[in-house]
């Protein structure tokens, strides 16, 4: 199970929206955070989000038993730890 | 016995502070004092000259603090009072900040603040004062004291503008002016509201004659210095203000 | 833990040494327009040998002040080639670290930010960098003493969830630095646990 949290602030909503389009990814809420989860590794394409670098690289608030194996100008990839 | 170092910031032409304050504190039964001055150039007691004098304050504090005094007395009363009500607090605050910023442990008092402090200490509410000043400056002194919750029932301005001359005003003239004051309902008399006009020898006799506490800028200055150093206020022969603690001084 | 009343009132002054008071005054007072609001002339009367000095203050808004010490006849201690007059570093010190300590001042709008940009660009100390971060936009330069200096505006107000998030980050950080694995990965993992523990029950503050 791959799980990460993102704070619900305007800069992050495009990233969450792109993740939500993937049928393998579920998005729900824990307090003011989005919880993004999947049984498989999660990949989010940066260009699809339209995100600036500063926002992209500060968007992850927490990782639940997961680790980031790619986080660059192209994509972020999160896998189970 | 430790010697308490008293720093004095005086107008350059002032001779009376450095005469009367040591004379007073020499009488203290239990403490010893040394006196060290820095001088602010001033000859004429006018508003412009006083402003120019005040501009030298920072230099004088710089110099006197080098001597590591225990307390500094900023000894020109009218120079502070022409700055308007509350000026002694502003000046003392600025000097305290200057001293603290440089790591000096010296305390600061002013003659203007000391006079107010001493009048409150004798619980005066209605006073009469003698000043050597030209009338406009005397009026400012009156106004200043009135802003400190003191009613000034009557006052004299001897109108001597040359500060060196002020230092030579004969005692009889000061006493005559004091006697001429309307003392109705007055509970304290300031026989010299000026640190340059000599009055020390008059204070005790005047108090006995008038039957009310008699203060001078000098006796008030000595009072404030003693209180700041937490020393007993027990100086004989200069009025009841300075005998406040007389019964409590150990033999 | 009992509530501690938050009665502190901002920056009385942030103080730095300078060896060039004329340029410092030119930068803060004349270029940026920060008024000189206070000064103290003093000597070193305490136990340490200490030159005469001037301590002078500029208003930086909200009654806060930036203050400088100028010590007469005092030479700067020897140091490396990088850094400011207070902290010198060798050539190999990384720039991200050298600029980590800086003062950032706040403006309310884009127009105000551009006005300070204009003032700096018309001076000997032009803006070196203009950046947008997540929620702020900033301009940067070095002052005459080499102090790294930022003026910033918020792109949007900070929201209460961000306060919560900041507190979770700090709590996770304090725990992680006391633990066996001191890393960003460990921090994000611990933070996720704290999110699950605390965020679900978090009530948004009244708007």
C-alpha cells in the first residue's frame, strides 16, 4: 500500500487532481490533508499538473510506509517502503 | 568604608554644585564620597544657551562614565525644565540607555528630577520658590513643577542672566526674596531652585524661621543621590528633608 | 501543557555590526527610505576592553527596527573570503548555507514590492534575484555589509491548516533529530503518522 499526504491549499489542488484521474489511485481526506493511496506505486506527471518547481518540491506533507523513488521536473514516484 | 563615587555633569561656569554637594555629603555620619565632574560649556542663562548646553550631554556622559561613578547627577535644573513637562524623565531615560548600552553600572539622577522627588518626599502640595532666573525661564520652572502635581503659590525671579554672577548672589538677597513670598497655605519652600545660586547656609535657619520644610536644588540633589545609593538620609544642618532617616542611623 | 499567553510584541531590534556606516545609512535610509529613529553614543564601560561606539536604528515597519553597531577604530576580525562582515567563510563553504541567515521584510502588495525593486535597481545595490516560492514572491540583494536581504510579499494569506501542518512538521522534526535516522524520509514518515493521529480530529478555526 502506497500512501502520501498533501495539505489542502490552493497550490496543491492541481497535483491532487492529476493523481485523482488515475483509476488505481484513491483520494480521500484526513482533516485538512488529502490522503493519496494506491495498491501499486503512485506516479504523478509534473507537467500535467502545471505546477511551478517551488510548489512541486514542497507538496508532500507525509509518507505512510512509503518512499519517494523519483522526484524531479518530470514526475514523482512513490513506492511502498 | 567604601567611597561612593558621585559623577556630576555641570554647566561649565557652575561652581556651587561642586561646593555645596560635597559640603553636604561630607556631613554624612556613615558614608564617604568622592566627586568627579564633567562640564558643559555655558555662561548665559537663556533658552538658546541652555539648548546649546544640552547638546553636550552625550559627550559629558561619555567622559564621566569613564570614571565608573556609582551615580551621576545631571546638575542643571533649568536646562532640563525648559524642555517642557516630563523632560527630566526623558533625559534620565536617554542617559540611562546610553550608560546601559555601554555596560556602565552608574545610576543617573537629575537636579530637576531630584527637586520633584524631594518635594514629594516631604509631601508638599503647595509650594513657594525663589529662582535667580530671568522671568520667562522662571515661569517655565513654575510650569514644570505645576505639571508634577505641585501648586506654586508664589515665586520670585531675581533676573540674573550671567551664570557666574548667579554664583555670587549674596545670601541676604536670597533670604530677603524668600521672606517676601506669600507663604499662605504653603507646605514647603524652595529657597533656591537653581544649583548655581548658593543657599546652603540659609536652609536650616530659614526652615526654623518659616516653620515649614525648606529645600534647595542642592539639598534635593543630595537627597536623591542618597536614596539612589540606598544610604540613610541623615545629613545634619541642612533642613528636615535631609534628616528623614536621622533616628535610624546606627551609632 | 498549560497555555502560555502570547504577549510578545515582535522585533524590538535586530542588530548587526557595520564597518561602513556611511554606506549603511545610504542603503537603508536613502535608498530604501527607512527612517533613522534612534541612536546611542556610548563607550565600553563594562569589564571587556571595548571601543567607543554608535548604535543606530532604522525603522523597518510595524515599529520594528534594524540596528547597527559602529565601533571606532575597530578592525574586523580576520576571516575567509565569503560571507558578510559578521560571519566570514572559506571559499568552499556552500552558498546555500552562507545565505541561509537573512532578514526578510514584508510588503503588502505587488506594487509595493516593485517599488522597492525600483529603489534598489536605481542604487549601488540592485536586486540580484527575484523569485516566486509557493506562497510568496521575493526580491533579494546584499546590503553594504554583505548581509543577505530580502523583501517579500505573500501571494495569498497563510491559512489555519498550514499552521497545523507547520506544527506537525516541527513536532516530527524534533522527534526525528533525537532518533536513529535523521533524514527527510524519516521526517515525512513520522509526519504521516502524526497526520493520522491528529489531523482527522482537527477542527478548522473560525474564518
